[in-house]
């Protein structure tokens, strides 16, 4: 039998390494709030205090609190194994979040906790460990000298916990000002509003969450109940080896259907293009906000402008972390191989519906409906590539060709030149730069302009082509782009 050697990590080196886990301030604060929720808190108050290099962050909850032994365990790295079975409402997994999230932002972490029977306070001080490596994994009792008043709110309530971050070296860097600090507070608020929106929304939320004294307003990525929302699917459920998952697909309204304030709000913290894709939840807590989870047909999908209106809600159970490869920051996930084809199919359908809304500024029509509309352009696939052709059966084009039969060759030459000079690359570039599709279908034009064109076509159909007025109206109602102006079409009458 071979000899066994013990190789414990050096405290100072390990603690400094753990600071590089990749947390943002928002994800770090969210990890602390997770612990509060797991402790049964109904209220969490977050306080960002600016004092230059002495600035601090305090997170206070009214959860059940911890006695001295429980607090020591909570402050110990890796106290809980991710393999342990957790309670249904437990948002933790690795037993590391409190420490790694805090160390990513500060060099001094103090936690004070109160129960009906005890008052406890423990502190990590990375500067002291760095100065005196021989003290090893030293936890200090009580707050640092001069910080007693900062933990007082925790000790004054009957039960709960306060997490205090001091020495914010990863936040208060050179040239960092009070304005930067206020911007950071806004950024954290937006992140928390997204991550916990299902927990803090509603007339009786499960959690009341505040930052610097005002309530965090939930941000719903799916625009639930908005009158302009074009489509959402029924909830689909599937049982997997890691428990049941549920999926609901959403297509959001085009920019033209929203006010400027709504468009800016529902774009989310990262903007419309970045926020597209899957939203993965565990116990209603958002883990992944957007992205396509490495799915795709042939190759992995990227975030693209054309699919920015597609968002998919995906709920996984509390026991599925390993199967979904949830990371320690709770910010990435990858679906199990067995359900990837199913998710890809749902996502492909949602992406196509969203692309149609983005391109046509309307509801995502099925193929059967869109094929009944006389389109002005058609796509032609050749060995040389895709070409765009003018549809000569379109009523407006057909009318000109019929009325000017003696000049048909000249008209055909003009149409061909238009087809061969479609500024595809310019359109693509303008769309990418403007983060929006070009204006089409008389968008933004007064009704009188649309009416002028409609009357000209209507009169030609009825007078020259001997159509009945009813048939002419039906034809125009099914012709691009007039299908978006049903009231104007319905009011067309031949003038005496």
C-alpha cells in the first residue's frame, strides 16, 4: 500500500486565487441574496455607501439567522458538498458562494448573524492573512476596529444576517469617483431586477428587495401581458433523468409597436441583441440570461440582430445542476445531450417566428398565411447564390406591364436593373449599425400617402381591368404592403 501525503493549500495563496472567479459586482451581490432567500428571508436591504477608499457594501436580511457554529460553517470554504441533497428552496449548491462572491469584490468580509438565542460575528481579512501567512485559515471574531457601527443593524433585529464588504479594492480602483459608484449601483439594480424578477414581482412578492432604501422593480424579459406581444407558446414539459423541465417560447413586439420608453426598458441590461435566447431558471431564480446554450442546427447559433425578439423561458429543478453543468457563479448552463434535439427544435421555430416579426414589423405569420399574401419580392436560390426578383404577378407590377404593353421590353429592362442592383450589403450594414431594419411598408408615412397609391391601383383594377369593387378590395387586402392597412382598403370606393 502506497504512502499518502497531505497537501493542504496555503491560505493566502488560495484566497487570492479565489478572487479571480469572474464575478461582476451584480453577480456577486446576487449570490449573497441567494443565501438570504435560502434562509427564509422575506426582505433584503442592500446599502452601497460611498466614502472613497473606505466605501462599503452591506446586505441585510431578516432570515432565520445562524448560531455561532452555523456561522462558522458558512464562513468555511467548501463546508457543503455540491453532491449533498438540498432543500427544494435552496438556491446554493457549492458551499462557496458567500466567500468567493465576497472576495471577488473586497478584502475584508464580515458576517454578523442574530437568532432568538444568539449573536455572532465572524470576519475574513485577506490583508492580515497576506501580512502574516503563518496564521493560515484564520477567522476573526467580531468586526474590524472602527466597523462596529456598520454591523449594528444586524444585532438590533430579532433574527437575520448582515454581510459587510469593506476594502473594496476590486471596485474602488484608481480614478474611481462617486459618479462611477452611482453608475455601479444602477448596474447592480438592473441585474438584480432581472435575476430575481419572478421572486420580487406581484402584489404579494416572496421577497421585498431594496437598494439604498428604494424597492428594486422587477424586469420581466418576456413582457407578460403586453398587448402588442405577437406570440407565446403553451408551456411544454419533459421529464429527464435530472427531473422535469418546462419550456415556454416567446416572441416580443417589434420596436414600431412600442413606445421609446418601453423599447429602452425591455431591451434589458445588455440590450436587445444580447438578451435574445434562453432564460434558464432554478426555483424561479434566473441563472442564464440569454444566449442559445450552444444549440444550433449544423453549427451553434450566435446572437444575431434578426433574432433579437426571441426569448425562451426554461425552468430546471433544484437537482439538475450537475446535469446542466451549472457553474459556481450560476451564470452558465449547458443542456444534457438527450434533450438538445428537442430544445433545438423549439428554439428554431421561435427564432423563425421572431425573424419574421423583426423583418416585417408584424405578427409571426405561418407559411400558409404568408403564402396567401401577394409579395412584391421573391427569393430565387441558384447555384451562384441567392437572388431577389420582383414578383411580376404583384398587382401593382402586373398593372404597369399590362397597361404599357407596347413598352414591355423597356419596362422589363428597368425591372431587371432594379433586381441586379438591390443594395444587399448596404442594407445589411445599415441594419447592423442602426440595430434596426430599414423602414418598409409605408412605415412612418401619413395615411394620405398610402391612400394615394391605393386609389390609383383600385381605379385601374375597376375601370381598366373590369374588376368588381369587392374583388379589387379583396385583392389589395391580400397584397404587400397593403395587408397592414385594412381600414384604408375597406373604405375604397370608385368615385363617380
